[in-house]
C-alpha cells in the first residue's frame, strides 16, 4: 500500500471512528432527530438569511431534498420561514425557540467532544496545524474541480 492509499484509508477510518464514538451520545441527547435535521438547524442558526440554495450547497443535498427537510422542520416547530419586505420571492429560514433548544444541545455535545479530544490537539504545533489545513484545502479544491468536471450539480 502506497502512502496515498494509507492516507485515504486512515482518513476513512478516523472519520468512521469519530462518528461511532459520538453516535450513542448524539442519538440519546437528540432522540427523535435525524443528523440531517440537526445539521440543517445548525446551519440556519449560524448563517443569517439561510435559504434552500445555501442549505443545499452547504449540506451537499439537492434543493428538492432540502425543501422536504425544511418542510419537516417547520412541521416539527423547529424552524419558521420568512420573507423580506423588499424581496417577496425568496424564502428564508430562522430557528424557533424549540429549534434553539436542539441547536444548544448539539453545540454542547460538540464542545464536550472537543474537550475530550483536547489532549491530542494540545500537542499539535502551529506548523503541524498549518500543514494539515493546507492539505485539506488543497484536496477540497481538487474535489470541487472534479465535481464540476463530472457535471455533478447539487442544485437539481
């Protein structure tokens, strides 16, 4: 196995391990909510004037899938839609009080996981962080180019 294969295998293993270790705590704390619903709530809270297009792009889902997801979140009373007085065409989303409760639980869990993992990150130097971040950016840009080349369109 060459180093490129090792890196990819290790990335997948690391990601799967992270999901697995966090899963039971996430599921018990956010019982009744799917990960896509929670991540949609997170995006709406952290991004002013969130709409279907912005959500689709950030979550790598189609606009149709986001429309179904936001409709479900509205029905559950977690988000509400609104329009601006100067733009009656576009629909935006914001959290309800109940949606903020879910957001706060999710944020608390992320902070807990970050604290759990601090013992590893406290030993990483600035230079090591910079190298990792540069590699991630390089690879992400490459994948963006490949997505465009293959004609994959999130906006369908």
